[in-house]
């Protein structure tokens, strides 16, 4: 079913966009998307289960990994009903309240993932640059404090602009450009004064995603400087190998964000399918890839999963 403006649509109802021009292929497209969501849910649940049940993984590094897996799991759960609802032909409509709630979780979880990646960079920095004080610096209480701070920063700061969306007047056709709701998408349809939301959102991106990426870069410059002072080549490689999984997770998170930003800013001439595809990559790629990265690159998790599979067989 293609998305068309409909005068019968309520003022509090919006139409989500699937893949324009590919409506007849939705039954086939639903198969890979269903598999991806199943992998997102199962993969992150598996990582959480392994960390919870394996005493040897009760360390700061794996506590932060559990935070990352939980964030990715929630990101998948926050969008699965609208993305698959379109592809399965259930519904393309979403109410304003549900759309605002989804916007709150999508942007909050994105900010939370950035914060967790920064905390993981601090973990690697402490483990490599200050190994003798690692356990005394990253105590359980301090890890809980970091987790609560990340959670508070992610959701409290976005509350004000998200709540304002409820009181805007939406006079443009209620057709969203993705299969889920985003803050900038709703602003595009509003005829109210959106200056506060626009400037606040920009400041929030600079103070969270951009600042986090800069701090992660600084931490790895410090790590590299510390590793280069190690005399043994084998020890240098061993230290750097502990960072490979995290570097991959950082790239998997930030590259889709940069790609989606570039498409929105410079790709107005591109097909709507490209915009929808980039939006889905931004939402699904990190939650899909992170469990794979850490299952393959982290020896403790890989061996525990192998033992668990062997035991089941």
C-alpha cells in the first residue's frame, strides 16, 4: 500500500513510510527484516545471558557490554512494531502520542548508546594506561553511578523538546519519511514556532554525540601513546587487541549516523527509498552487529557460547 495523503486521517494520526515504489515486494522484504529483528533480539539476549550466568565475566568491561546489549535490545523493541507492521500490511498509521513516545525512546536510546561507548572507552583507557588501579577506580558502585548518569543524561535532557511536540499544530500532510518516528521528521510537519526545538536539538547533539566522539578519540590517542611506550611487541599487540571490539562498535554506531546526516543534508535529490534505507540502517545496524562483534572478537564470550552450544547438543 503506497502512502497517499488522506483527508479522512485524524489530526492526531500520522502515516509512516515504508519503501516507496516497492509496495508489492513487502511480503518478500518482510522476510529479511523479520530475520534481522530476530537476530537483534536473540543476539543481545544471548550476550546478556552469558554475562549474567558466567562469574568470570563479572568485570567492569562486561558490565558496560551488558549496558550496550540492553540498549541495543531496547532499540530493537522500540521500532519493531512499526517497521514490521508496515511490511506485514498490518498498519501504516500511528497516533501522535505513540509517535512522540517512539521518538523519545529512539533518540534517548541513541544518546544512551553513545554514552555507553564513551564509558567503555574510559574502561579501556583505565585498563591500559592505569592497570594497577583498574579495579579500585572502576568499582561496582562507580559503575552503577556511571550507568545512572548515562541514563539520566540520555532521557532527562530530551524531555523538554519531546514534550513540546504534543502541543504543536501539524498543518502539513501527516506523512512521515521513515517507518518510525523521529524528532526532525515531526518538526518538518509542524506549523508552530519550532525554533526552540531546532536550537535545543542541535545543542544536544553537540553536547552528547559530538562531545562523546571527541572524548572517545582523545582516549584512544592516550591509549596509543601508552601502548607505544611498551617495549615488547607482543605486549603492545595484546593491549591493542583488547580494544578491537570497542573500536568496531564505535564505527558501527557513528558511521550510520554520519551517513544519515549526509543523506538528509545533501541527498534531497536522491530517491525516497535511499532515505528510508539509511534510516533503517541507523536503527538496526548497531544492534545487529554489536553482538556479532563481541561474540567473535571477545574470547571469553566466544568460548562461553561455544561451551553452551556444545552442552545443548
